[in-house]
C-alpha cells in the first residue's frame, strides 16, 4: 500500500496531536478532599447543687447556702439562679442571679416575719441549660439581743437578790414584745432558768428547762411553761452562722439542764428550744455567749450569763422543709 500526499497527512496528524494536547492540558486536576465541618458541640446540662441549707438572720432576712455543682469549674458554667416565692401561693417567684464563685445568698428585702418561703436553687450553663432544682422551705424569725428596757439579755445566778434567774423566751405582754427576765418565785412566768453554785473547779452553771432548774431552788412557786431544749449543738458566736437543712421539729427536745461550766465551746453555746407542741409550738435558737473564756460574767452576787435569741413568733412553724425539685 502506498501513501499519497505524505506532507498533508503529516500536517493533519500534527494538528490532531495538538488538539489532544490542548484538551488534555486544560483538564482540571481534582483538589484535596475537604471534610464536612463538625457539627457545633452543645454544652451539657449542668448538675444541680446539693446540701441546701437555710438560716433566719432576722425577722426580714434569710440566708441560703449550698454545696457547689460539680460542674462549677467548667468554662461553660455560667451562674446559679435562686427563686423565692411565698410557700403555698401561685405568685411569680422573685429571681436572683448568683455568681458561680458564690455558694450562698442573703435575702433581706420583701420578706415578712413568720411567713414561710420556698427557695429554689438551679445551676445554669452559658447556653441557657438549667440543672435539676433543689428547694428548701424556711421562715424568718424575730431576733433579740436586748430586753424591752433596752438592756442586754442577762440572766443572773442564784446569789442575786436584785435580778431574776428566770427567762421567758418571748413575752407578748411587755412593750415591745420580746424576752423578759423574772425572779425565781414567779415560776409561772419563765420557761428557761439559771442556777449557779460552787467556786473554781467545782463551779456549776446550770441553764435549762424551768422545771429542771426549779428543783434547785426553795423559793420557786407556780407551774412553769417549760421550754424543751436540745443538747448543745453548735459553737458559733452569731446566729447568722447557724444553718440547717431540715425541719427543727425533727430534732430531739426534752426537759433538761445544761452545765455550761463543762462546755468547751470557744465562743458560745448554742441550742434549740421549743415551747408548746404540735401546731401550737414555737421554736427558738438560743446563744449563750462567752466573755474572756467564761460563760459566767460579772462579779459578786450579781454574776450572770448573756444570751441572744432567735424566736419564731408564728405557731407551728419549725423553720424548714427540704425537697429535691424536678
């Protein structure tokens, strides 16, 4: 076979190669594979608080305290939220934001003396997720560190003939109503009393239920309205340091006398008292203060102890009830 017009064929062949080269050279090469972006990470729901406690500081002030959420150190943890509402009402709660660095709040506005309130604490993330709640019910109470005449609440020892050894935790007949001091002979008027005896290492300073103290006196008369008391529970200088997480009616109360001279608390002895029972009961916290290491103060026959009282004027209100929210 012969090839005719070789030059024309060669030219055509060259053009064909050039076209193939051009199209091959212009073809795009595949780039690197880019993965789809990860979906945004959602912050978890924070774990709620625990060990919620409360304490009445005055007739209009309550302090709430809790153990931090385990998530408090997470970068996404924002704050705590505390809601307050009168117990048993349908009112909208008042809300307080508490910085994550704090595990307590003192609420001293808008609270009424003797009224029960429910306090609810929640942990919140920066994306708005809210933990399970924790709630506690508490009530304000009256605070007393003076008698109606403006003098400190001092209960005098057995040797005093001028000042009384009996204490009524709350007396509605004095002006203004509050604690009152009484002579031992007015037995029906007082519910806590003091008896002192001995000296030095043999000193006995007994403070407690009226009927127990009355046994130590010969000039007692009348039928006392006893205060039932607990053992000494705390070593605190101020009522504001006493926080509880349960109903005070669940504590063990009895008629007894405490020998303060045997108590080794550094600053003060604190116990709880109850007058009456059930729906008519009134509860109180009592602090017996120390001065220069001694409960018994003063000199001569007029030696005394000094007390501070937080008294619940509303009957049948044992301060607290705690429950876990949803």
